[in-house]
C-alpha cells in the first residue's frame, strides 16, 4: 500500500469538469434562497432562551459585545468559506475544499466531521423541538402520553437512566416530515424554510421594536458586571472571574458560550451545486446571513437587558417573562410560535446539508457510490442518503440522550472552521493563479485570525469533548481504512501530486 496516497489531492480543474456530469443536483437557488437557508440554520429558539441565561449568569449587558466577538470569529471563517465556494461550487463544503488542498486523508476526516456536525446536530435540534412543541401545546391543554414524550434513555448525574418512555414520538414525527420534504425537492425545501424564516424573523423584529419602548437605560449599568475576560484551556482557568461552579464568567466567556448560536451558516456552502450563480450568490449569502443574524442577536440582547436588570432575568424564558412583566402577556404566543418555526428551520437545513456531504464523499468512492451518490431522476435530490440520514437522526432523537453529544457537535464545527481557514492559505500557495470570483481579503491575516480564534474556543471547551471527538474520529478512520482507501476513485485514476513534506 502506497501510504503517500493518503495526501493525494483532487485537481481543481478536473473537479470543475466533473460538474457537467449527469448525476448533478438541480440549480434553482438564488441569493435570497441561500441567505434564507443561512438564517434558517442559525437562528432558532435559542435567541429567546439562551440569551437570557447567558446574560444573567455569564456576561450581563456585555453579552451584546459577546455576540459581536463571536460574530467576528465566524466572519473570519465565513470569508474563507466564501472564497472556496466561489472556486469550487459543488456539494461537499469543507470536505471538497480539504480534498483539493490537503489531500484525501484530511478530506475524509473533515467529511466525517461534517456528518457529525449536521446529523448529530439535527438529532439534538429534533429533541429540542419536541420539548418546545410540547410546552406550546400544553398551554392549550394538549399532552403526549408519557410513554412517548421523551427519549428512552437520558444522561443524568454522569449515568444513563431509563425514562419509562418507549421513544420520543414528537421528535420522530418531525424528522419524518422533514425527510419527506427534503426528498421531494430543493425548491420545496427552500420554500418551506423561507416560510419558517419569515415567521421567526418577523417575531424577532416584533420583540425588538415593541420591547424598545420598555427599555430602562439604567439597567445597562454596570455594563460588564462579570468583567471583560473569562477564559479557560482544557478546563483550567487562566483569566477573569469564575462562578460558584468554578466556570469562567465575563464578556469573552459569554462569547465562547454563545458562539454556538452561529453554528449552521457554513451549511450555505454545501448547497453551492444547487445555486444558480454560485460564484456570486454563495459568498453573498454566507456573509449576509451572518451579518443579519449578528444584528438580530445584538438587538435582542439590548432589548432584554434594557427591559430587565441582568440579575433578574428569567433564565429559562427571559424574553417571554420580560414581556409578561411589562404588561404584554399575549406576546408569549408570538414568541412561542416563532420558537417552533425557528427550531423547525434549523432542523430542516441541518438535515438538508448532511446528505450533500455524503454525496460528495460517495462521488469520490469513499462511501458506497451506488447508494449515497444516487440522485433521484425526477426530484434531483440525493434521495437515498436523505432517507438514511432521516432514519439515523430519528433513531438518535427518539431513543438516546442527545444532550451528552451536544458539545461534540460544537467542537466538530470549530474543527471544520480551522481546516477551511488553513485550506485557504494552502490554496493561495499551491494554486496562486486559480480563478477566484471571490477573494478572501487580507490573506494571510484573516485566515490566521480565524484559526487562532477557533482554536481558542476549542481549547475553552471541557477536556471531555476532546476525548469524544478523538473517539468519533477513530471510528471514522477505521471506516476509511477498511473501505474508503480500497474504493477511492482518486487512487484508481492517474497519479496525483501530493503535498510535500
């Protein structure tokens, strides 16, 4: 076995020629559709829930700055994603970018990592959707039977506990509905997502506009009650204050916590093959969706911390409680509706993205091509892999304790960002003359800032998350060794230059 082939790279020109093959996805998405997918993936019910907890316990009103810092971190990665998406407008996102810059082994690692981000992330969202939906319908006196209202097993106090429920029926049902919509076609999926995005953005704008009349500026003093730092590395505190549980608090600690509110914007790049004008529209959508979400996040935090003193914010339902105390209890209905719509659109985009990563990997022979690369002749969607992802997500959400895997999704996403930022540097060196319809500005500064910021946040996560990531990657490398290496399309073709050591 020629181990040097582990770093064999796909040629960018050959990749663009392959774009003309028959098994291609339908190009029907414009900049508005793509931006809607980005906003749909990022903004969920967390904008109404997580902001209250983070403002109350971690950053105070300075959470506004935390969102800006986290948004800037994502902007660095987004600019790198945009350059690659304009150069290689195919399904696969960071997987494809790694293949043409760092070689097959890195491509497999990042592809396996993206499947983790989207599939496990979707299961987590489906689980959250179930809880939120049941809370909403309970206000009308409706309830699911206790035998079908939660996962079979939960993870509490460092041990697995049986709940007495057979499976989480609402979670399984919403995953089944999303799978049907996704198989039917990208146009229908994008249209449904656009409707969900309109509902939740309208509700967020309502919160901002109406809530601004109830702001008391004195509530913003002190602005940073927990300080401006708050960092740890592998669980060891290195700067700022800590709370009673010895966890860091402060503006930067808040940025590390709410950074994950931005996860999903990179999913726009997985749909480059379905964009009508990917070289122009995908970079626009990636950057626009991030800017829109950052503005909305900051404005919601400004309203919440202006309406209620930071240490009096309800940790579980900050926005709803703030409006109720202001004498607008009916706003809770609007917020609840937006919450359901928000989680639904996040679930849709995550389940939309995972099959497209598998599609790209299957075209390269790293996973079974006959199954994962099969595009429906009528719907022009990767229907088999979409159904497979749907079954996998439904199983995870219906039976298993997803909360234990949530941070695994977060560290996997940050790892993908690091790879993409590094890939831009490699590509500028190895292919300086390649056409770049969109060029990441200030190279190498922006990619290096992206790498540094993402690694800082990765190191700030508990060490257990690194162990879980290593275990997941170990499983992936085993699959690559026993299947991918033997069936790689690149290995069967002419020799390709490798990255020099």
